[in-house]
C-alpha cells in the first residue's frame, strides 16, 4: 500500500446487531435493515484523508473524507450505526440516514462473521484534495468490490 499507513485491524464488540425499531412514520433506506456490527476501529488521525479497507489482504473499499479520519471511521461514521442512520428520507425533506455507513458496516459485519480479517490503511490529505486523490487511486487500481458506481 504505497504511501499509506497501516492503522491496524478492525475489531468488534458485537456482530449481527439488528437496528432498533422504526420510529412512527419512518421507513428504512435500502441498506437500513442490517444486520450491523459494533466495530472497534484502530487509532486514526484527526486529519482528512483517504482510507482503504482490506479484507484478507485484498482492498475491498476505498473512501475519502474531508473531515477527520477518526470521525469518519469512528463512532460518528462506520463503526456504530445509529437508528437514525437507517432511516430513509421523508418526502420533500433531506433528513435521511447514511446509506453508505450502513452498507459498509453490514459488509464488514458479514466479513467478520465469516472469520475474515479487516485492516484499515490511511493517507492524510488536505480536505480539498481528498476526493481527487480517491479518484486517482481508483483510476490506478480499479474500483474495489465494496464501492458502488453511484455512491455520490
């Protein structure tokens, strides 16, 4: 992983966690049903950057964040799925949850449940260059299997 730092192995404090019941009048988005994992992330820097998820030695996801890596991959990002994150937006509003967080967490849950090893790698960048660097990484190495064509 040229230019990346190995943060470490992703652990968990629980697998196959079902989301809480829906709030009255709410529906779940297409990735909101779970099951999810309560992920334990390795230490990450408080800077923006690029990050890779590796499953059993293969890069399965590449992402970028303009916020601190520790936040994006921590309890406000992938590691803990709140019930709100599973909600679909209501008609005429922009109040839905985080589909990407739910999807990637569910994939991590499946991998860990199968006994696979997940490792996080990262490279700090400026907030302004994070998205372009993610695009360059994919141009060079291809789109990993956990990345979708229409994530943005």
